[in-house]
């Protein structure tokens, strides 16, 4: 079967040469990308955007990849509005790059007040109108990104629809058939799904549980299954449904 590969820090060991060889089938040229490290693809009714923060690619708002991303998000939104796509999903290895949320007890994660080093969260909460983290979050909100997937930490957690470390206002949800369901939330969900990583076992240590995290945090080995259904679950009528199921 075809695979769409994402790049992370482990590929740097051999200067990304092995990744480049294995990722030759990534559809980067078709999506106007200059590197197999970042690309997009419309898969059925789901628009997928794979990103790379390697080698400083996303350290600047004016970087080549950031400019490419803005164009792809604009395209994704157009596809949603003309009915060609129902969901926009983004993927990046690191939980807080280019934006994102995590509450594991590690320095770059933040519970909205303090980070894993016990210090104030820094850029995630300060300078919200100017920081790259906040500008990227605004970009995701503007172009209606539905879920941002990351990894790196060998744990699993996911957020509720969230913006600026607060629950997204006016979000409609309910429990239905053993699922927590959201009805077209205005803000993205953020998922850290790195628990299928290598043999390094992360301790089960977390920051305080913030209001924006869904009760899902675990360091157990597992993986996330994402499936798409071309109809809405009752009682929401017609439409499309995206299912997330974590399997430990």
C-alpha cells in the first residue's frame, strides 16, 4: 500500500538521506513543494498537509515552507467551500511547532500557566499578537484546520477544540455511541500521538490537567486510528464524520 512519510529528529542522524530515499513517493512535486519533507494531498474528502520543522524550515514567518503552507491552507479552504473536501488535517513531528498544545512534563509543553520546567509558559502565553506560535495558531483558525497531529513525545494526548489555552467558545458536542462528538467546531483539535515510538518509555509524569485537554493522557504503547465516513452519525443528519480511536 502507499505510505506518506513524515520527517522528524531521528532522520537527522544520517542527514535525512535515508528518509529522502524512502520518501521518494511523497507527492511533493504535485503540491508545489521543493522537498519530500513537506507536501499535501487530497485523499477522498480529506485534505492532508504534512510539514517539516527540520533544519529551521519553520523558524521564520517568511520561510519558503511557511509561504507554501499559507498557499496550501488557502487551497484547502477553497476545496471545503466548493464541496470537494470536508476536513483539513495537518501533521508535524514536534508538539509545539509551528503551533500546538501538550501537557506532558517536559520543558516546551505548557498547561496554560507553567511549562514542564516550572517556569512561565513564555511565548505560548506572552506576546500573543507577535509570536510565531500565536501567528501560526491564528493561521490555522483562519483557514479552518480541523486537527493538527504531532508526535515526538512517546505519549498520547489530545485536546478539546482550543484557542489561546482556553476552550473554544460556542462548541457543540455530545456523547453518542461511546464517542465524544464535536459538531463543526470553530477551533482545531491538537493531538500528540507518539506512543508508538521506539523502546524509550517516557515516565507517566504530566503537568496539571488543563481544561483544554481531553481525558486521554497516557504513556502506554499504542497508536491512533483515524477513519473517515461519508455521512454524519445520527442525530446530526447528512454530512461527513471523522473518527479518532486510540488503541493501546
